[in-house]
């Protein structure tokens, strides 16, 4: 590239020159050659990156001139053979080069105060002699400060001097020069002189001036226009300038975010496409699009921009204008919307006409709703459409029939309005339509989307509520299974259809209700025993009369209908009642409702009948009476019954006056006595004269009056009609009488005239009942107080009642124990014995049996003795059994303990004799004579006596310790035996109950050891160890005893035992049972090995027993 290009521009020069330090952004290289051979380079580096910063064409031209100058200098340096010749040649050639170049070359002193040489070419005058007035000669005065400032800065940094300034040209005019000079440094880095060059840039500066003038004109033109004016970068990435006028916000600084700032997001793709097309064609950009206006609102603009091209046809920028066409677009949009609304209105009216035609022949309300739903659903292309109506409570929503597209399921049925959600309900009750475009995105349905989609896959819809008199009564809905944007026309159509068709539905329902009412009226009239009639007041003709007329009046119905004038009917009325009856008819025709009674002559039997006629006027919409109607009721029976009633009342009065056991009287609403019969006088003692006018509260006891009982009784009777009264009352003499009766209201609750009180004297019976109740209470206390379980049963032991003690002990409920249920808590092994006892009791008349019953608190089986005798009726037959079950567990245990003690006493006596015999034999074998035998024998007997003494110290306050017990026992058996080892802690105190049983067990072990084991054979040894575990099982201290015999000659396996197993049975059975001990007894090959572990009292402390 260096060989081809006179000047080379390199971006990122480090990639070409890796040894360069980092930092240069661009490099400008110019090679120079001598004799056709490249000998060097002139280069310049630029640091720093950024838009608008970089080497320009003028920089390349200057570097190229410097390269030619450097080549010339190099050539002259090589050609000179002597310093003088070289200088002369160099000067000449330099001068020639300067003359030949269009640039200016100059040299200056180190401080640039003196211009030493200048070759001005065709630009400025030459100078060959040094000059200190060069600044005045070449530069106009107004540029001197800038030149001096640039000189001082270049000298200070020993860097390149560079400045664009005005200069006097050869012809005396002022031109522009771009001057650059470099310092020549000595070996010490000090400036020797400056060498520089200046280029003529007058034409460029003039072009820039013209450009500024052009821009000023352009700006003035832009100011004069109302359109916004803008300038864009070649690729439209930056907006360089925008004067938005009153339309768009201005921007003076270049910006790359203009698209988001000014263009509506939906229009940005269209703007991008138009820009790309304009750039590609280098043609005019033109587009109408939406923009964000100065006030933040959206507007419309017509934007046009033309590309500005350089001489090579490249786009340097775009100049454009934007016209505000918002008003025009809005007007066009308004016109389009108006036309669309007109078309929609015409289509809507056409649909409504079609709907009216379709509904004209439909009279069924549900049919109207279904037909409307089908037409609307097909017209809008939805999935489901229908009407729903609320019940009277406003809580249930019922759809009687709807239309679907076959994909969505029908919504017919009833659901709760609460499922619609609070927001929807609030809108419905305000009469506002609910419009849903997507159930999953609608914030009003938060948490309800799944419920809505569960209604046949509902995703969008419109529901229009129908409100009458401020109450939401129904709803017309249109629904779809996919999200949908509902247009304004959709909403208008659905709302209008809902209102119109619901009016049709209500009208159809009214017609249907009227038909049903007429049908019900006719059905009622046809079967009613009363005479129902309707008469026209103008023609006086009967327009309708029910079939009951024939039965009540005894006349032919057909004949009466044919000649049904008022006079014909009056002819049936009793002559004495006709005038009054005719006057009442006139009152009804005048608009009054009248109920009157009159007599008729029955047409068939000639008898007199009583009729109660309730007559009322029938008016038109203006309130004018057009017809009158009536209901005639045959009250002949009632009239006769009334006479009978008066007769019965007279008889009742006689009965009341003679009922001496009943207190009967009446009061007014305030409780003041108004009537008092003989029975009340006999019960309470007051005469009629004394009682009438007296407050009935005096009959109540003081405690009942304090408690407010009289008022409570009257209020209850007033509200319910009757108040029971069972309580003590007071007689005139102050004694008490027990009354059972009631207080009854006279009249209605709203118009009570008083109260009737009837009460029977039940004093004697009540006192007898109290005595019986007290007797039962005493019996109950006795039954519940005794420690036995009490029960009652019928034959075969089928229980009918149990006491509370049984329930507490067994945990059964009364129902669980009745019948044979009580067997569930009897030990299974005892069932057969219990049944045998009941079979025998039926014959013997006595049940006496013992069996075990499970205790609920711990599940233990406790022995009970059950005993029962029968209760017989007057005929001597057994009515029931009354029995008790007594806890005999302690007695059983005492009996068993007594048996064990007796057996143990016998056993211990035999053992004691055997021990004495063994001690005697052993002492005799080791004695030297009778005297020695006597002494040793007495010692052994004394030790044995001490053990027996320990067993007798059970009541002493100084408790026996285990080490004392074991040592005493073994000392009695073997004395100071060297074959005996005792190891364990001293002082473990034993309770009296523990000492006796444990001493017996140790005695058995010691006795057997002396008779058969380690203490009876020469080679045998006995090792007894014990220890105390403070935290044993159940968080209690435990005593562990280990009895181990070794060196004992044992009988061969299978040999029957030579001695009975009383001691072993005591260890393995008595200790676990009595002391809750754990034992192990083993006859090993070398002797007995026995372990005993028993719990020690957790409360044991200093001075207290451990077990």
C-alpha cells in the first residue's frame, strides 16, 4: 500500500505496528524516496475517538508536502560532497522546491519572534532577509492575539504549531491560510528553530462563509414557514436539528433517540421502512405518520425530506419539513367514523327489524328469549347467548333457555350470583354493562378466571343488566370461548336488543300471567262451592256466574243466564231483604266494597237460605266502574251453628258455675280480675265480690312476684295464645295451693280483650309426688354413695340400668352396658361361669357369683362378687333383678397371701430344721470334741437367730439394710467362710414389706447353698455382688443382686432334682408378684446363678428407706 498510495490513512494502527504503545486512534503515513528507492516515512498519529474528530484532506495534503520536502532534503544530503556545497545546493533546491510548490514554506527563530525565511509561492510575498515585523506585515491586526496565543502554547509544549488565520496575499487582499510548524530540537531537546508550511484555504473559508449565509437564509425560510424543519444524518441515525415551531418540541443538539421521542411506537416500523427505501434510492422521503406533539398529545404529520449530496454523489445529510395535518386527519377520521356509525346504525336497525319480525309470532317468554339469543348469537358470531333472571331473594340466577354454537356448552340452569364476583355484582346492581375481553387479563375478575372458564370455557363476553325500579332483575349475556375485542357497535346492539326484547318478554309474561289468572279464576270458580258472579252495570246483565249457583239458589243455571237481569235475581231474594239488598248493590256500583247478608227462597225445596255476599267494583284504567262482581257464600249452616253455639255457651256457663275443683276466672289485659266463678272461690277463698277488681298478682307467691312470673306469663299468653301455669299459689288465708292449668288469651294478639285462667287444685297430688321424688332422691344418693357397682336386669342377665359407679369403673356408656353389653368388660375366662350362675339364679331366686371385671383406668382385671335377688310383682312373678358387684380383689390377694405365708411357714420350719441339722453335721465334722462342738454350734445358732431376728424387726424404725441382711443370713449359714465373697455398697435401706420377702428369698438361696451347693461342698465358692442404679427403669432407683456359685458338683443332666423347688418358686413367682422384681434363676454346670433386680423408692434420701 505504501508503494501505491502517496498518503495512507490507517485506523487502529496498533494492528499494523504492534510495537506502538496503546492510545493512537488513527495514523497518517507519507513515504518519501530518493533515486526511486523508498528511504523513509513521515507520519502523524491522532489520539482520541469520537464523532466529528479525525484526519482531513488538508492534513493529508500537508503531510504529502512534508514528505516531498523530506525526500528533497535527503537527496541533497546524500549528493553534497562538502558542507558548503551541500548547503548551497540544499538552499537552491529548497528554494526551487518552494517555488515549485503551491504551499508556503518558512523558518523562524526559536521564540518565533523573527521570520528568517519565507517562500510564499503564488500565495503571499516572499522574504529572504530575517524580519521581526513579520506579524504586522503578513497578518491583519485582529488575528494577532490568536496567533501569539498559539505561538506561546506551541513553544511551551515544544509541539506543533497549528492555526487557521487571515493573511495578506500577493495582490494585497486578505486571504486565509492554514499554518503548521514543527520545532527543530538540539541534542538537549531545546528548540533551535521552527520550520513550517502554510496552505491556502481561502476558497474553503469562502465556501464555508457562503454555506453559513445559505444556512442563515434556510433558517429564515424555516422561521417564516409554519412547518417544522429538521436535519438528519446520512443514515438517519441522528437528528442534527429540529425546529418544531408550535407543533413539535425543538432540539438543537444532535440526538440518536429521536425515533422514540417523536414517533408513535405503532408507526415506527413504517418510518423505518420508508427511510430505508429513501436511502437506497437517494430519493425523497415522504410519509404520513403519528407524532408526539409539543403538548404531549398525539398528532398526525406529513413528513418530506430530500438528501443533500456531495460532489461524488454521497448523501451528506437530509433536509426535511413536517406539516401538521392533525386537524385534517381528525376531520377525515370523524367523517369516516360518522359514515361507519351510519352504516352500523342502518345495519343495527335492519337487524332489529328482522328480530321484530321473528318475534312477532312468538308468545312464549322463554321462546322469545331463545329466539332472540339465536339471532344475536349468529349475527355476532359468538359461542353462547341467553337471558338469565334473578329470584326474589336476588341470590340465585336462572337461565331457562339459551343458544350456543354447538361448541360452547349450554348455560341453562341455576347458579349463585356470588360466583360472578363482587366487582361484577356491583356493576350489575348499578345498571352498568360488564364487558370482558379476556377473563385472564381482566383485573376485576382476579381470582375468578378459573370459575368463569369453568362455565363452558368462557373467555370473553358482554353482560347487560336489566334494572326495574332500582332493582336488578335480569341479565342478557353474549359470550365467547376465546378473547375478543368488543366494538362500540357490538355494545350498542347488545344493549338495545336486551332492552327491547326484555320488554317483549315482560309483555309475554304479563299476557301469560293474565291467561293463567283467567284460567285459574275459571278453574277456581268452577269448583268453588261459593257463587261467583260478574254483572255489567250498564246492561244490568250477568256476564258470568259459577256453577255453584244452581246448588246454592236451587235454580236452573242455563235459564238464569238467559234471563240474568238484576230484577230476575232480586226475585230470588226474600221479600223482606230486597230493599236493603238493592241499596247495597247501589253502593257497590258507586265504587264501594260491601259485604252484606240476605235470605233467599231455595228454588227446589222452598226453604230459606242465608247468603253472605262480598261485592266489589271492577274499574277500567281511568278508575271508572264498569262491572261489579261478587262472591256469595251460603252461611245457612253457620247461622244454625251460631244458634247452637249460644245454646252450648249457656250449658257451659252452668258447667263452669258448678265446677268446684277448678279455679276459673278472667282478667283484663292489665291482669285485673273481671269475672270470678264459684270454683275459683272454692280454691282460693275469695268471694266474687272480693275478687272482681283485684290484681291477679296477689294469687302468686312472693318469690314468683319478685321473679316477675306474672308479667312473663301474660306476655307469653299474649304472643302465643296460651301460657302453661304449673306452680304454687296463695289462698286468702296465706296457705299455699298447687295449681296446674293455663292462661289463655281472649281475642287476637293485636286486639286482646283479656285473659282466661283455668287451674285445677293439685296440692295433694303434688305433695305426694314431692314425697315420691324425695324418696327416689334418697334412694339415688344411697345407690350412688355405696362403693358397690349397682345394676338392674331382667331374666337371663340382660341388664336394663347401671349406676354411675359402674360407668366410672368400666368406662362403658349406659347404652354399651344394656342387654348383654356388660359382658364386654367381663374376663373371657369367666363368661361360662357367669352364665351358669344366671341360669341357676332363675331357679333358686339368688345370684351369687365371682368374676373379673376390667378396670378402665389401667385395664386391670379386678375380682368382684356379684349378688342379686329378684323383685317380684303382686302375682309373685319376677319383674326384675336388683344387684350389686363388690370389689373383692384385696380380699382375694389377702387370701392368696395367707396361703403363701402358711406354706412358707411350713417350708421355713422344715428348712430351719434342715439348716440346724446341716449346721450340726458340719460343726461336728470340724470340731475337736464336745466342748469345741458346743461352742461352734452355739455361734452358728446365734447367727441363725440373728437372721430370724431381722425378719422379726419389720416394725422397728431403724430399717434393715441390704448388706446387713445378706451378711446376717450367710453368717448364720457358714460363719466365717473363706469361700464366700460379698461385694457391694453399704447402707441400702429396705422397707419392711421388702425385707420379709427378700430375706426369705436370700434364706432359700443360702439354705440350698449350704445343703446342696457352694457352701456345702469343699471345692465350692459363693460370690454375691450388689449395686444401686439411681436412674433405672421408670426413672426410679433399682437394686441389682447377683448370686453366683462356682465349683459345685452338679448331678448329671436329666437327673430328677434331689430337693423340692420351693425356694426357686419363691424367687421366680413371689418376688415379681409382690415386689415387682425381675429375677433369673439358672442351674449351671458349676452351680446356681441367680439375679434379682427390684425398684427402689425414688423419694429415698438420708434417713429414708430405698425400697
